[in-house]
C-alpha cells in the first residue's frame, strides 16, 4: 500500500491536526539552536 500525502486527501473546509517530528537540534537548556527545518515547512 502506497503512503498517502496531503495532496491525496480532500482537506478543504476541514480541521486537520498534523503531528510532525522536525528533529531540530537543542542546546543544554533545551532551546532550539537551528530552526531551519521548521521554517522550511511553512508555506
């Protein structure tokens, strides 16, 4: 079975919850040190 992408599903007019794992690097204080992956995911 092929994985569906967001393009394969009709989401217009619906509320969608999406869980993502950006796996961003954190420092010792658990602060994000590089937010590039998060910024790249934004439209």
